[in-house]
């Protein structure tokens, strides 16, 4: 298969060629590796190759909806037994940490027939909305190499947009599927809490706020992969009801007339770019042209308090994870990034009472969203506040770094997260991405749909949030939008 032909198909399209014996899976792998050899040196999307695994697998008699399709996994919570994984961390990279078991999501992807040939770049422990880890370096955006791919699934997003693979593994704990989807012009669905498995390493992540899925160029690839991976495993805390129909079947029919609320207001009081506003205006007009009712409104939720509650959970959970890693092997002073050490220090000082209050607040947000969805079918916002930031633009303020280092040395870094500085830290962390955490905290499904590119040819996604377990509604609308304004041809404009 010639590379030009390879780039014209999505995942299901390539699988159909294999199934009809028009091409062999090893030929698809060759095309993917050829594209990787051209694009990855520019992008730095793939950081751990798995070529031997892929070559062996491509010679097997594979089955499943994606049989023979080249694939990449995120280097975070998507382990392959016997292969290195670093979580974007210099320390784990230094000791060549090898996973002992497959993640269950990886097992399900393999049952779907994929051929994994590498692990993708991610910020250290996935704690940022950009991908610039000290361990591996910047992951660049294929639309413009001066800009970042986003995070934390930045490497996967960059690789899919650039045509290295049509579909790649991703995960979303605060927007980490939808943010890079927005920045890289991809379709990115975050499923409902519990929809896909986390075992066997854990039962769930961040009380179910974090979830695993994929980044794709087409809606149908995302739908088919959710069909293949849906459901609990032996580690899951609860079961989520299986939908009555396969998602791939559901998207064959347009949705009913929907009542959709929309807002471009950042509930933490941070600026929202004209690109984000224009993207939602454009999407609202498109929705109205398709017969849907679009009304400007937003949930009655204190956005700043929600952001603080998200930060409390995020920092505290990360503090525990870092402590577990440090107990497992002797670490060095430069094994972890300054930001990671600071976040862990903040999280370690959260009291049990504060943490329980925080989780109780999560329940209130669920109640408020359920009331909101009594009046509306979906909620529309920008996926991100701006198009992709430039590389190096999102970073710890210069004034904070010497203070952080000094306070860390004396065990007092947590003092920065007290008083009025709390609001400043929240805004500095989330001003680029103030819209995505709501769906994580409430466990609701959400998606970023690529419907807008600015004058510089940089994309910005439209985020839709649905009631719990209504991925079917999101995917159905996404397919309708994709048909009304096809975006697949946009990828041919990438010149790497």
C-alpha cells in the first residue's frame, strides 16, 4: 500500500481492506512506519517504539472490527506487559520501568484487532494540558510546529492528526482527550464514568473522573471502539448499563430535534478568545440549520468552587501516586519535575475533612447538572479557551519557581496554596482549559468535535456534554455534524 492511499482511510476503512484481502496488515504497518519516519522526527509524538511486537502481531490471523489497523497507546495507564512505560517521568525512564501486566483497556483494544507499534508522549503523570515533559521533550502540533499538541494525550493526538495512525489510545481525567482533540482538530469522546475499564492496576482513577478511550479522525471509529471496549472488568467498582444498541448502529440514524444550551463564559473568570467564541457561534448556526433549538444558558454551578474541588482531588490523588512511586525505588533529585513536586506537596496537606467536603461537593454538581438536563438535551461550550498555545507558552510563572524550590527544600511548599493564592493557582492552571473539568467531576460523557479552523489554520473544538450514559446521543449528533460539515479532508492540509 502506498502512503498516499493509507492516509485516505480511517481505521474501519483500513480494517475493511484487510478483511477483503485487498491489503495485508503487514502492509498497513509498513505504511504507518513510513509515515512515522517522516512525521515523528518533527512532532516527537512517539517516544517508545514497539516495532518487534507490531511485526509479530501483523503476521497473525487477527480478528475484530479493527483487525490489522496500526495503533499507538498513550504512555500513561495503558501498559503492555514486558514493555517500558514512563508516565512521562524522568525517573521511571531512567530505571527503565517495565510493566508486569497489560492494562485491561489494552487487552480489549487487542481483541479489537489493532497492531500497536509504539507509546506516545504525555506530560509527566498526565498532570498538564500540554505535552512538554522534561523526560521526552515537546510534542508539537502538526498544524503548526510552533504550537503544542495539548495534553495529556498530546502524543496520540499529534500522531493521529498527522496521519501516522488513524486511531490511538487516550485518557481523560480533566480534559485530556478533549483538549488535544480541540488543539489538533480531532474527534475526541470522553465516555461516562465507568464506561471503560481501569483494571487490573486499579478499580477507577480519581473516583471515576478519569476514563480511557481513543482519539480519532472519524466519529464511526470512536463509536466502533467504544462498542469493543465498553463495560466493567473484575476490578470495577460498579456496572454501567450496556446500551440497547451498538454505537456503530446508533450513528446510522440522525438524532431527534435537540434542545441545546450553549455558553462561552469561563466560570473561573478567565478570558475566552475570539476564536473560541467564533467556534461556538459557528456551531450554533450549524445546529440550527439541522433543525435543533439552541439557547444561550449555563448550569447554576459555582465554577470557581468546582475548579477548586477539581484541583483538590487532582493534587491529592497525585500526591498519593507520587508517594507510591517513590516508595518503590530510590529516587534522585532530578527524577521529577518541579511542578510535579509542588503539586504533590500541595495535595499532601489536604486534610481528610477537606477531602470529604470536596467529594460531597461533587455530588452537588451532579444534582445541578441533572436538573439542568431536565430542560436541555445537551450543553455546548468551547472545548478550550484558545487554539493551541505556542510551545513553552504554558508554564509555571517565573516568580513562582524560586519560591517553590526554596519552600520544597524546607517542606513548606504547601503554604503557596493557602489564602488568596489558591484562586491564583487555580486560574493559572486552568485558564487555558476552563470548560472540560465539569464533565469529569460529574462523570458525564462529553466530546470535542472539530468544526472550526481560524485564519491561521489552527483548529478549536466544540464541546458537548450529555446526561449520564448518553454516549449514544453524543455520537449520533457528532455523526450528523460530520455529515453536514465533513472535516476529514482538512487533514490533507497538514504539510509534514
